């Protein structure tokens, strides 16, 4: 059996194109499994996985938990807000206490960039990064690229624009890495205040005009405005942001071609996209959600096969 070149999924930065393609091929198999009447396989009956979320999450946490249960793994859920972390316990102590209960894999979301890398060097378990601050969100990028592959047959040569709050978005950075590794061309579009200064170093061009960006692309990935990360005012108002960088059906219909609309969720309806865009036939948002379970099953299965 082919295997991943890494023992952890810490970020798209640390994996190669072969790893991504292996994850996709494995996800193809699991997508077929989750569409059967009996959606469970006994692949990981001897594996115990801890989901450790130091930041709030609904969709990612549910998706990981469902993926783990579909593979018959034993699952432990840990919410930092209800734990000894609030009493001052360190990250390493918290995780080592959990590992002493014979846990094989840790899926972790943390507000600090690099937390997953730090953990992988200090504890004996396979680590999956479910989002570390404004740094990376590798499984979201994998499911996004997988959805594009499903829609077009291939990612190579496709033109993808990522629209919105690039500065605070771990989804944007992971998407840029994964799409470029798979041969796509990537642009970003958004208010200048929300475009990081280093963006050119990633080989990504910037388009400030939304209409021009949409007329150029095959796929528009509309990012959520992350109000919880905006410590200062980056644009005058939500209404003004929606007018300049939001997509409604009239704008979509006025383009010279039909493009695909993606969104990592949760959607601020009426801000990034209107309801008639989110629910249109050009939207693949629900496909992204379904593919998220298959991709996370693939990642967990492939990493588990490397646990000695």
C-alpha cells in the first residue's frame, strides 16, 4: 500500500503533491462507503482518537467525529473551556494526560499559530491540525481542492480566486499551498487592509476589483468575514464590505461565463454571498460539507496506518 510521506498532518506546507493525490484516491473510496446503506467500516477498531478543541467549532468538529466513527475508531472529545486548561494547565501537560489514557491520535484546533507543530515535537501521538490560529487549516484546503477536482475532473490549470479576509484566514493560506501544488493558478481579492503584505512571496496575484476577479476565474472561494479576529476596523462597515466584495445573483448572472461558488462556512448570508447565490446550482457548498467527511476519513486512515 502507498503511504503518506509524513506522520502528522500539520499543514499543507509540509506535504507534497503525491500525498495530496493519495488522500484524494483514498477519499474516493470512502465517499463510496458513506453513500452506502451501511456507512461504517471496521478499519480503525483498535485506534483511539482524541479531539481537542481550544477554539469553538461546530462543523469541523462534527465532521472529524463523524469521520472517526465511520472508521469505527474510539473517540474522546475534549473541550478546553470545560477543562483544567482554565486552571493554568499547559498544552503539553493537557495532551500528555490524555495520551496516558492510551490515545493514538490527536485532532487539535488551537488559537496559536504553530501549536500543532509544537505538539508534534513534544508528545508521542499522531497529530492532525484542525486549525491553528490564522495559520493553516489543512483538511479544509484538501476538501476544497477535492471538490474542485470532483467538479472539473482535475485541479491543474484551473483559475481560482479567493475573496475576502485573506489576512486572518487559515483557509486562504492552506488553499494557496494546496492549489499551487496541484497546478492551479490562484488570485486573491479583497480590501487592501485585509490582504497580507507577504502575499506576493507566495506567487499569488492580487485583484482589487471583484468583477474583474470573477470574470477571470473558474472558481470563487468566498471567505467568511472573521469578526472574532478583527481587533481593529479593517473596513468602514459590513454593508460597505457586502457592496464591494459580496456576490449576489445579479452579479453572478451578469458575468460572461458560469463560475463555481465555494464557501468554507459558516456563511454570513447577505455579506459574502446572498442566499440565492448560496442555494444556486453554481454553488458547491453542500458538496464541500459531504466531501469533508470523506477527506477526513482518508487523512485519519492513512495516518493511522503509520502508527507503530
